[in-house]
């Protein structure tokens, strides 16, 4: 069967401080489910591998992990052929990212799905060839317009979603 295309963003594997972040409007913790980064990481690995098969392609829209062991400890455990849209916390020369991601890019036009993949939501003027911008960066916050689709784990049940599921037809 054809490989599926999945998207996820802003996993921040290994980033203990993510557990302390609160929403500026509600004061609620953004990731309230866990007390430790290890528990958070294990949940996200489990969710990833519950939907992604080895032949599938996963576009990670940036901010993969923080700290030293996220790359060596987590990336090899994630199924699928991984491609990275570089996030503001990612270092494009990071040896772990270069080792575990087939491709690393700044953005990806996906005309067959009528969208462009980026880390930060782009201005609508940059979407002249496609209808939608699949993006990360904003975590639990609402996307700026109807044409923007937030792929951050916080709003996608910490689970990669297929591109067909994300892009309106």
C-alpha cells in the first residue's frame, strides 16, 4: 500500500520546561498531562508509532527536541521516513537531525495537497500558489486565519495526523 504522509510539530522532546508553560489567557498549563519530560516523551513516541508505519513519510514542522539526549534517545525509536522543516529551536547542523531526517528544509510546497509547510505561520501573501499553510510554532494557540492549519502536538492529540485529515478538500 502507498506510504501515507503525516505531519506533526513542536514535539520539544526532552524539554522539561515545556511542562511549566502556561497559557497567557487562561493561566492553565499548556501540557498538563505529565509531571516529567520522560513521561511526556514516552507518550509522544507511543502516539507517533501507533499511527506511523515504517514506509510512511513524516514531516516534522520544527522544534524537535531540546537538550542533549533527545536526538540519540528518541529519534531512532520513531517510525517512518522523517523529514524536517527547520524550527527556530532546531540547529540545521545538528548531527542527530542530519542522521535521522532524510531531508531538512526551510519550507515545502505541496501543490498536490494545496498547501505549503512551514514552521512559523506565514502571511497570506506567501500562499499565492496554494490555499493552506500547515505550520507549527504557536503551540496551543489558534491559527491566525482559516487558511492556516496548526499542526502542533498540543492541538493534535500529541499524535501525527495524515495530510488528508488536516487539509480541507
